[in-house]
C-alpha cells in the first residue's frame, strides 16, 4: 500500500511530494523499537517523553517517513509529515491499512466513570453464552477468543485496537466489547471507529486533573454518541437515573434505549433482592420480562446488568439468552472480590477510587447486614486533588471504622495526599487510624475485625502493583490480605 493510500483522509499541513506519496509501505508503528523496513512511524507528544526524540531511531531502523502533529526537529534527517492531529491521523491510517476489518465486527463501547469493567465483562459473558467468539478490551486485561494478555491503558492506541480486531477476525470472532475512557475519546484513540452500540453508565467526579472541569469531562463522553470520525453508533444505551445520562444527546440515526430503576426507562428493574449470594430482580422492556439472577452484589450492579441487557438487545438477543449470560458472569476481578481464608468476618477487595464508587461499594456492604463495616482506602497521587476530601467524607460517613492509607502515591508525598483526604474524614463522627504503609494498614484493618464484620479494602482492586515515587513495586491487596489472614491463624482448608 502506498503512503498516499495509507494517509487517505488525513490532511497534512503541507502537500506531500509525489515521490514520497508513491512510496510503498508495509506496516505502521508508534513505538520506534518495533520499526522495521518500510514502516510509517507516528511520533506523539507525551507527558513523559516527546515522540520526536525517537524519530531518528525509527528512520535508522527502516521507517520511510515520520508523521507527527509536532514540528520537525532541526537536526532530523528524513521525511517528516506534519498533520493537524497525530492520533486521529494514526486512526485513519489504521482504518486504511486494515480496510474492511472493523466492518466485519460488531463493536460495543462502554463509557462512564464507574462500571465500565463490570459491564464489559457482563456483555462478553452474554455473547459467549450465545455462542459467539469474542474479544474484550479494558482495564484489567485484553482477551481475544478466550486468551488473555496484559492491558497497558483502559483503551489502547488505535493501532493496538486494530491488531486485536485482526486477531479476533482471524480466529473467527465477530464481537468486541471495549471500555472507552474519556482519555481515549479526548486524545483520539477511537477516532474513526464505527460502534454498533454505545453504553453510558454514569458520570461522577474523576479525572479532573486531565479534563479540568466536569463540563469538559462530560463533553469527552458525549463524543462517543456523536460519532468520532465515523457515523454515530447504531444503538445507544443510557442510564436514565443518572443526571448526566439524561443530558446525553443521541444522534437521530441512533436507536436509543434507556435503562433505570427510578425513572420511566425503556428497560426497567424491579423487585430487587440483594444478599451475600448475589442479586435477583425482574427486568422488563415493553410487554416482555424476565427474572435475573446474578452472583454479583449491590444495587450498583443492577445498573451494570441493565446496561449489559441493553447491549444484548441491540445485538438481537432475546431476554432469556441475555439472562443466561448474566448468570454465567460469576465474578469480576477486583470488583467486590472476596478473600476467604476461613475467617469469621468478610474481606472484600474493590477498585472503588472515586467518592461515588466508594459510597456505592460501602452501601453494598451495608446491605449485607454486617455487624460493622471497616473501610480501608487511599487516594492516588498526581491525580485530581479535589476528590480526596470527598472520598474521606464518603468513607467516614458510611463506615464504622476507617483506615486511611496510601494508594498509588506516584511522585507526591503520601502524607500530603492523606492530609487532603483527612479533611473530609474528620468532618465525620467515625473512629479512624492513618497509616501510610499500605501493608501495615491492611494488617491494622484485619486485626480490628471481629466476627460478623465486613472489611473493605478499596482503591486498587485488580491491580498487582503500587507506584511509589519512580518505582513500581509488586503489591496485590488480595494476596496481601491472604498473607495477613494466614499470619493471624486463618487458613482455608480444601473441601
């Protein structure tokens, strides 16, 4: 394929010389270490590194040209193509290089502050139960035809997405369910993708270090429903109980399906029962209804299930097939995940790292009628500071005992982060301790627990690391809790 064909639809800031436009290319890369002869290299601006600093190395490895929204470095030797938007150019180049690929797949995109991971797992479970070969793209991992591989970002760069699509298609797959983060929408990672269905879960305070205001944050989410370099999604599922969900604009060519429990939505849930064994409720759309059973816990998961039902309906599945798939989704890693070593109290690990998510998961724990709820939480460094006191207030207002600790401090002082959260915590009449060392904090929380209590370890969920300064160290709340429980004399015996 020629450079002209690969860049079809991309508008360079200056016209391409005919000789360069006719160059034959075989692949695209944005990582200079992967460049081979006859590659088109994309150089992006970044927080930690300027992609231009790798451009000359890419040329040495065989790249025929470099595409960037940044000006050419003065000492660069080679073909430089300056464009208006680098990631949008990459996305269009991928669409051209992998011509017809995404049209062979049905892509479901899930966006919102909380619930994206659980909804994607539920939708994938529904599709697999219906017999489809699938891929899942998200925070925990990426899975193609049942094979898992690590995830770097919630939503990968467009080139990585197309490679996942290609592998799925080669394996006979037909459906992709993916988390679509606000960062991915703002940066252009999903530019040009044709979504079959788009789902909106909710919007609460988060990522304001990146988006600056809630209006900007919401505007990024709205992009998924407007169509971004491609027609709008054919179907749109929206949480009508969420204030921002009611503000989402749906394109005239999209078929809208709303869901909720508190408003007159198209897809409604009623007669909900939540126990330690899971959820049961009735779901209704028009004159059709079905009974839902799920091992997931908490009212917030009813919303997640309803969102997944919207996706299933948009893909032509009936309610009975959808509810079978929901029941098969037994657990989502790091989402209200239990750690059981035979102790007389419940230990739960959850990814909740916003005040709304923390509030939801504590309320879910309370609904199980424990003697007490003990909540351990921290706040991430180099992220939105304004949510820290809100998280402190959420933990303090709903828990019986709180352990304030570190999450991923990154480059910030852990004590300074904890002081921000303590502003909200101290407004509540709740007993608490502050321990910056997360391992010691988990020990203190579990030592505090008595029979009948629930200990909630919040913030890191599925993560298997902690970022301290410039170091990333192995750390898994689930494994640490098991180790501490074993040290306290609890150990699960084989059945």
